[in-house]
């Protein structure tokens, strides 16, 4: 799932997520969610995200 972070910046949340309750199965387009940055790959211009679990 791709997540819009700000103008011209998107990140990806892998389908399995991380940790309990971190599944992306129930998410829909235009829904606001909390994510955390896992890694930033400057060379490939990629941001890996995970769902932020409260």
C-alpha cells in the first residue's frame, strides 16, 4: 500500500505490516492513518513505512 506523506512524497507499507494489529487488509483509499518511518533509501528515492500501532 502506498501512503501519501506530503507533496511529491509517498512511502510504501508492506501488506503484512509489522507487529500485532498492523495488517493493511482493512485500509481504504483516502483514510488517514498513522505510520512510522522504517528506512529511507536516498539512492533509490524510497521510504519504507510501517503502520504505527498505539
